[in-house]
């Protein structure tokens, strides 16, 4: 296979992908790279298509190859920023982000067959700092501009791109407050439809979530913030057992169940930070003794299932749940993804709808369980929960079947805003 130039290889590959022939598109790009090894666009498109098939290591290798030729290639720096977080290499991921932001603050992917365009307002940080929208959009039809708001100059400078909708994709965190203020200022100064108002994002903070969902009939554990001295001295406003985590931590880092007063000081020594979140421990084990944690994403108030993690341990994360080891667990997850009412029926489903209205964001996610009384137990609400289809298709075919419904719902949400102009 030979090409008249790299643009022909790219065009042929994009055409094949558009027609659903992804393996042939990948083969076309590989052939183009063999002929034009230093052309970044070929490797970047290959990286994206490899990611779509779940080949994350291959996608990383292609972006590294681009940087070997073009050290300041911001697209590949950001590609590695996204992908290295999937593989757990956070520090290197943030280094690639810093390298890109030193070059510029506005980044655009122009869809070759554009039907919608979105301006995303961003903050620097790891993948939990912003909604990972690169996993949500069809790059063939959706143009995405990302504007990083580092200071007031980024808000006041004119944005020389056309967009249909502005979307604040900055998630809640103590570090994000100043950036959310910048996003609010930007959104108020423009006239296009806006998604995820910063003031509503702030209400998803752990200490505020109980109040945010007060009228939803969901159960939310109250949260107190303690300094290190109070925690070490077991000055806890709840009965034991409790759960504790460092303020600002994610993915279970530093999260532990403390059974009595004597466990507090050793925990603080193991996790020496200034402040901690503490909550009463709620036993949400199902009748079979397993714990179940459900992730759902809301798009315009509608809850869509993302995954179900089942574990014999109370502290569940999808990466440590034995889902790959047990076919019955995957069958239960598949039923949940096929129809959210397989797990949340009747009043529980109505509670989910009320949660969407209570948070009031156009896009966000929750992690939740079902307590022993059948109530929806919300652990966390966050705009930046990860939604992806990078799990092996041979083991999780249902994810590749059902998760893309979320992508289509997001497109429809934006198209509705666009048509209302």
C-alpha cells in the first residue's frame, strides 16, 4: 500500500473509520507511517484509533514517537497527559500537561465532518480536575476547543474560535475554586448556551452534598472536616466505626475504616496531611454479603449506567473489584448497563431522577449503592467521573455496546442547545 502523500493516507484512514472499518483504518495509518514516519498527524490519528480499540500502550507509543521528532508537539503532550493517567503514571502525565501549557492555552480539535462545536473551560491538573471530554466525543463530528483558564488574562483575551456551546468542565475541588470563578466570569461575559454553571459545581463538594441532596430521598453520609490534631485525639462528631480520607484525595487514596478511638492517631501518622474528611461508616452489603458500587452519569437529568463494581470488601474501586474473575459479576453488570432499572426499580429510580434535579448540572456522575433498607446511598457526586470504553472488548463486550449511549446523549444535549439559538 503506497500513497501520494501523508494527507492521502490520513484521508483514507478517516474514511474507513467513518464507515466502521476501524481495523482497516489502523492498517492504513500504519502503512502511511511506514512511508512517512516523521508526519505527526498520522501517528496522532493512529494513537486515537488504537485507544478506541482499547490498545492504550500502543496509543502511548505513537504519541512518544511524535515527541521524538517534534518535542513541542502539544497534541501528543496532551495525548500522553490523558493516556498516562489511565496507566497510573500521574506525575509524567502532569509533566506533559505543563509542557503543553507553556506553549499555549487554547487547543482545538476540528472535526472533519463537523456537526457541532464546543468550547470547554479547563483548569490545569490531573484527569479529575476536568471532565475528560476527549473520551466522550466523536472526533469526526464534534469540534472541541479547550481553553485553560490560568489567570484573568485568559478570561479577558478574545477567543478567536467559533463555538455553539460553552461548557465549564472544571470539577469541584478546593484547588479549583479560583478557576471556577474565572469560568463563571467568562460564561457570564458571552452569549452562547452554557453548561455546568460553576456555582452548581461547587455544591457537589463532599461536605455540601448532604444538603444538596436533602430533598431527593437519597441517603448521604454526613461529612465533617477535621484537622490533624482533632483526628489524632479522636474528637469525632460521629459514632464509630467511621471512614476517613485526606481532603482532596481521590480513588481511595488514604481512605480507611476506623473502628474505634485507638485507630485515629495511627491513621493520622500514616496519612500526615492538614485536614481530613470523616463520615460515619454505613454498612451497605447486599443480602449475599457482597458490596455493590454503581456508577451513573447524568446527561440533562437522565441517569445512564456506566459500570457496576462488586466486591467482598466495602472499599470498592473498579480496578480492585474481581469483575474479570467472575462471570456472574459481569452478567449482573451487563444487566445493569442494559437497563438501569435492573438495579434501581420503582422508588429507587425516582430517587435517581431527583438526584439529577437536586445537583442541577447538565453533566455529572455519581457513585452510589443501595443500603439495607433499599434506599439509594450516594457516596460521591462529581462532574469529572471517568467514562470510557477502553476495557477489553472480549471480556466486557456489553460496555462497548451500552456506554456509547452516553456519548450520543451528550451530542443530543449539545444539539438541542445549538438548535435553540
